[in-house]
C-alpha cells in the first residue's frame, strides 16, 4: 500500500484528494492548518514551521501531494512574506525534510502566467502579475532546482468545499443565485476549468506512472469566460440567473491585480499520458451531480 502525505487536506482540493486516494487503496496521511477536521490520520501542522521533520517522520511518505496554499489574492498582496513562505518556501522545506526517493507532486496555478499569454504552454515564460502568482512561481523554482523526483501540475480548479461555511467561486455563484443577490461575473476573464474530482483522477494516474516531462498543465480542454461558466452551471441546474450580470475585470479596482487570461494548453499532458481531459460539458455535468448530492443546496432531479 503506497504511503502518501496530502497537505492542505482541510481545503477544497486536499479534502477531496484524501477521500479519493483512500478509496483507491493508498495509505493516506493528511495535514492542514485547521484543528477541527474529521479525517483519519490527520495532523494539524503549521507549514510556517522552520523545518518539517516532525511532519515527515510522522507520515513517512513515498509520495507527497502538496496542495496547501494561501489562495486569497488580496490577502497575499497584503501579506507577501507569509504568502512566499507558505506557498513557495514550503517546497524547499519539503525537499530538505524528505529522502531522495520521495516523489513530490506540487499543485501550482495558471497564476504564474501573465494576462498576455493565451493558452499557456509548459515552456512559456512565467511572469506572475500578483503576489499569489509569484509565490506559486517560487514554489516551482525550488523544485526545478533539485534533482528530485517531482511533478509540477499547473491547474485551474472548480469544486465544492467540504467546509460549508467557505465560499469558493462555485458556492458564491450558487448562493447568490439562490438568494437572488446581484452578482457581476467577468465576461473578459477566460479560463479552462477542471473539477477537483477530475483532477484527482489525474493525480492518481501521476503517482503510478512516470512521464517524460516534469511540468504539466492539467485543466479542462475548452475555454470559457467566468460569466459563461456561471450561466452554464445555473442553466444546467435549472436555477434562474436573474441577477447574474456580465461584468468586467476592469471594474475590479483597488484589489490585488488578477490575470484576465487564465487559460492553459493541455496538449503536452494529453499526448504524454494518453489521457483525455474533460471538456466544458463534462465539467458542468460533474459539478451538477456533486451539487445535487450536497445536502446544503437541496437541489433534486
Ligand atoms: N482554488 C483555485 O481556484 C485554485 C487553486 N490552485 C491551487 O490548488 C491548491 C488547492 O487550492 P484550494 O483547495 O482551492 O485551497 P483552499 O484554500 O481550499 O485550501 C488550502 C489549504 O492550505 C492550508 N493552509 C493554508 N495555510 C497553511 C499553513 N500556514 N499551514 C498549513 N496549512 C495551511 C489550508 O488550511 P486551513 O483551511 O485549515 O486554513 C487548507 O487546507 C493550492 O495549492 C492552490 O494554489 C490552483 C489553481 C486554482
Ligand atoms: C471570477 C470573478 C471574481 N470576482 C471577484 C470575487 C473574488 O473576491 C475576486 C477574486 O476571484 P477569484 O478568487 O475567483 O479569482 P482569481 O483570484 O482570479 O482566481 C484564481 O484563484 C487562484 C487560487 C488561482 O490559483 C487562479 O488559478 C485563479 O483561478 O474577484 C467577481 O466579482 N466576478 C468574477 O467573475
């Protein structure tokens, strides 16, 4: 049974990875910053710690999936030292604390690229536009400068939080539509989303296969704007989108700069892995079925 350490397990992606990897027969060790988490083999551990030997001795992993991060772009801009430490320097500490045989999968982001790069390829120049993106680029730097077995997965995820008090992008759209609150969705921000459940399948594949490259873009295969995504999701759920309006990122002033083109090109990963990544129809279908399963929304067939 392969031993795996999942960081960020109290978060949206990490919690789902814990469930899916456990179901697939991995011996999962999970860690996060939250103390109140109902996960077996869970350790609350602050990644701001100077060295991670306590965490690594406890979990003794063969593979680490590192998805812990501070993802709030405004918070990162206001607290750059903390963002660089948790999102970036944590990779150096992970490398230092683990044996050479340990494989590290680092969840990075489209945010390492500037708005001027459309459908970014793995070899395109990174040039982050905000502190969050810079902090993820620093994490990549520490891996790219080791001889370790690692894979950097740049992605753009959509999903649901286990913690129902947290409002991610999908929950924000749903809650606003259900409460009939006015929401402006950017029609000039493009992305290629993949669900956390579909990404989990690819991460499982990567733990048991060795591919020739070290950086892969793993997202959906099709582009849409944030507004189009919200409309498609609500249409598929038969929720009226009366107060969901087209907005522009240009109106989003006085906050951390966000990238207007978050699209990634997945050709390299599909070619090397021979896997087929989801299109927008599949992404919306997966989300709809997960939302219907979720008690919070009370949406039935
Ligand atoms: N969400 C998105 O749109 C995208 C995310 N990504 C990347 O995917 C990964 C997962 O994101 P997502 O699940 O959405 O993020 P969440 O914010 O839901 O989860 C982040 C996790 O990191 C943990 N964490 C934060 N600070 C610390 C710390 N000091 N010590 C230990 N753990 C800490 C959080 O713990 P706690 O909750 O207990 O505070 C939580 O478990 C991240 O690496 C992110 O950069 C990439 C592209 C898009
Ligand atoms: C997308 C969107 C956001 N917003 C507002 C709400 C929110 O507070 C703020 C930022 O939104 P988001 O956080 O979704 O946007 P953003 O920070 O661009 O999302 C990013 O998340 C990080 C974690 C990543 O890694 C990136 O890949 C990317 O998906 O902008 C709108 O008003 N309308 C919109 O259509």
